[in-house]
C-alpha cells in the first residue's frame, strides 16, 4: 500500500546534484563542472573544494558556457553545466541545438530551480516549458528526478551515459522517499500496482501523486502510481503495460501541459491504446510569486486536484 | 608539396566549381579566407588527416562562420582528410558536405557544427581548456567573420578567454568589412576592433595582407610566439571578399549566391588548374 511509503528525510533535489557531482568526480577524472555565477545555488561547493582545477566559472554568460562545454568534449572531458533551468534552456536553446545536440556532444546540462516550486522569484525564473524544449531536440536525453536520492543517482548515472543530457531538478526542500540504487535511466519506477487508474508523474510531483494515491486507495480505488523520471528516451513499455490494465490515466508534472510528460503519455496512448487522460500541470500560463505550497494550490497541482482528476478520468472510461 | 600559392589557386577553383555545382553556397567569404586556410592546413597547424575527434596531441581548428564551408571542405579534401571527388556532392542530398559544416554525417575534419553564428569562439575556448587540463602544449585556432562579431556571445567568450588566461588560443577575424546587408560600417560599425580586443585583454596582431599567403603564414607564426604567455591571441586579418575572382572581389553581393555557367567560365579563366580538378 502506498501509505507504507514514508519519507526517510527531507532535502532539496539540488543538494542531491551537488553531492552527486562530487562523488561522480571522485570516480571519473574527466568530469568538469561549469557554472554561470550560480555555483552556490547549484551546491557545487564540495566539488570546487576537492577539484578546483576542474571547475570553470563562466560569469553570467550562459551562451558562452554551453559553447565552452561543447568544446571541452573534444579531448574527452565530460562537462556538467550548471545554472537555473530557465537559463539552461530557453536562454541558450540555439547554442544547445547546434553546438551540443546537432554536434552530438557529451554535455550534461544540469538545471536547478525548475517549475513553480522555485517560489517567490516569480515567472521570470519559473520555467514551465523546458521539458518540451529539450525533449524536442533530436538525441537529447531528458531526466526529471523526484527527490534528493534520485537526483544524486541520476547525476552519477549520466557520467557513464554517452550523449547530451538535460537533468532537471529544483529548489525546495522535499521529502526523500526513493533509494539511490533504484534509479535506472529510461526505466519507469512503479510505486503501486493497480487496475482502476494509472497516475504518471515526474519530478517533485511524484510525491504529490503518492499522496493522492494514498487517498484513492483509502477510497478503495486500485491505483498505479508510476514515476516517469526519464521523459526521453520514454519508457513506452511501462506506460502501455499500465494502461492496458487500467484503461485510463492522469499525468502530473510541474510544467505546462503543452509539451511535457502528459504529451508524451498521450502520444503513446494515441498510437497504441487510446484511453481517456486527465492532465495535471500548468495550463498554458506563466507562474507568479508565492510560496511553493501556495503556487501548487493556485495552479491546480496539489494533491486534491490529482485525486479529483483520477476520479474524473475513471468515469470517462 | 606544391607551392602554397598553387594550393590556394586550386582551392579557389574548387570553391567556385562547388558553389556552381550546387547552385547555392557562399563564395565571397570562402575566396577571401582561402589564403588563411592554405597557410593553416599546409604550413602552420600540426594536424593529422587520419581524423580523430578527440584531437589528442594535435592542434584543433574551429570554424565559427560556418557558411564559408566551401573553402573548409576543399582544404580538408586537398589536405587528405577525404577524397576530392566528394567535393562534387556539396549541398546535395545524402552528402557529408552539408550546406554548413556538421559532425552529424561524420565528415573527417569537422569537430563541431557551425552556421548559426557567434558560437565558435566559445567552442574553441572549451577545446583549449581541455588541452590545458590534459597537459598538452598544442594550440587551438579559430576563424570568425567580422559581421559575426555582432553576436553578443563572442564578447562573452572574449571576456572569458582573457580572464581565464586561455593563452593557447589563436582566434582570427576575417575583417573584410562586408556582411549580408552591406558594408559592416553601415550595418553595425565595428569601429576600432583592435582597441576592443586590446581593452578586453588580448594580444592583438594586425594582418593587413590577408590575401597574401606568405603574409598569413608570417602572422600565424608570430601569433604562435605568444602562446603560453598569459593572453589569448587575436589576429585581425584584412581580406577582400571574393579575392581571386575580379568580378566577385570586394563586394557583399557575392556573399551567398552562385555563379551561372558564363560567370563560372569567367572565374575559372582567372584560376588555372594547378593540382587537378576533382
């Protein structure tokens, strides 16, 4: 039962990144970290302390940082670029497109402060379009881990994974409920099996999906909660296996419902097994200032909305 | 090896024939930079035509203004990276010689895609940092259009290279004074480019005769003497767009159009076949 999944602690996912890159760098001498004046926010302190010669401060110049990262791969370095998700994607889309993705460079674009849960800084910084932009790039792998442990696991895993990667994580302190060893790139993580409804979630919203799943199970509904932490390459098999049983789905993401996880699930369904889907995410809108909790409520991403969406989609079967 | 001037003449022949064959492409900047490419690949740079993407223990070249791909492709083929016959496929379906240089089709000699302007200096800096991290004494060369310097990313890179003492980087600006919509001083005036690089902390070398291959060799050799001295090195290279073909020379009109049959014949009459056509 989902209520047996209890947090083992609370930490921000960006600290999972910071701890992960330091550990990865101890194992692999080719890892280089770059930042655009956000080393502190991205928790690079330990990395810089241990490997100062492998740290590249670019100043507030993200386009240059992406290009330098592409160049660093010539000769075998594995560059991890670090800044906020907005400045990691929209601001440098063409640099990523030409110098990284089209050129097939082994660059890891590591992006913190994604989504509404960035909070008070408001819409200029709360990017809700980045998953869509990144998954559209041919050859780009897109990973959205759900907690501290999974972010750490993903940070370690991408070092041994050839090709460009977009790794998206966030700012707030969040429950820790997964094990590092359970993460495999491209393999969906099943938290509960069921036959009534599938809930597919990514990032911070996985915990909200589990909370919703607990409520649904208490109501006697047989719910599958599945973490799609890898948006691309997409685990089509896991989604099909689930919806074949449940015949309906809810998708949950801290992202515009246009272009995100929901679209990826819908495409699989439309191609192989058409079913009703309800989408939880921002609905073609920018965010605003507020606390993470307030924002998730206001934009319809909090637990009760997931419960309601599940009940609604089951009636549409 | 044939004299550098003969190599340059053959490359110019290749350029006009390739652009004519594709009925598209960029002859102006390609012809203007032919002497630079000849000097670099046939005299100055330590490179291995048995292509290796990682460029271990060899120099690296990054072309930022990717639209002058004809001169790049001809140079690589003539230097032995691939068969010169392949030049006939330029800009055609299923070719490795894409309109703008790409790694995607695995053409030997290309290490980064370019075409969307202003990105090459950053890439060159990254490659230069890797050389340093790997303990190599090798050099990274890059080429940039002058109009391309309108792109802000260049100035991020120029600031970075000086701050981080990337002194194994020799970046050359093709200062032909022309861009698509007209002369650079009309479209976006570069003013005193030398003073700008100097103020940003670079070693600046002025090369007035960018279409004299011996002068280009001399400038590049001079630049190499500054490697390892704490500053990135800029060569401001004055060239004539379309150099070598009288009716193309000195005008932005030939930036991105192909000669017709009659114009091709007229151009080839000025460029004797020195090494054998592809």
